[in-house]
């Protein structure tokens, strides 16, 4: 079964700048293809809505690629929690991949890594999901 990767097209430069969120499909054979591009306004305010939209399309095995995120503030953490909750409430799951050292430390200090799976790579995050079903 495929997993779905959510990846920002570019690192956040300023807090108030909108960014594109790429939706990538990772096939069982490891091949990755781009499926669609979403617009995320400002400080990730639309991330939970984006996740909810993906789950509504039947994309329930989601990986948020944190590559390029240099830091997380309290608003970012709230958005990550909200996105993971949307996925879970809709019968899906959101896991996180590729955090840098600073982001991983924030997730550890806040104990979010105890309740939301965090992996060092997309491959490791993909292995979180069963291969069938």
C-alpha cells in the first residue's frame, strides 16, 4: 500500500510568507511521484486542513517531511499536533521524518516524540506502516 509524503517545496524564509506543500506518492516499490501542490499560508496555519483534505481523499498513511525546517516555535508545534489529530480522528496516521538536530531536540523536550512517531528518513517513516492493508 502506498504512503503519502507532504513536503514543503522550499524552506520557510519568513514567518508570514506562504509556501507550497507538495503531495508525493511513495509506491510500494519505493518510487516517488508528485501528485499535487497545495498552498500553505503564513506559519503553517493550513497544515491541519491540508492533512484533513488528504485523508478525505483516502490518503491515510501520511509522512510530513520536516527537511528544511530550521526551527519550530509554539505555533508550529500546535499545527503539527493539530495535523496529527486530524489524521487520527479521520482514521489515518501522520508521522514525521527528516527533522534536523534542533527540531528533533524541540520534539524531545516537549515530549511530542513520545506521542507522535518521528523518523530520521522517509524510508524509515515508510516502514512504520504495514506493507499490506
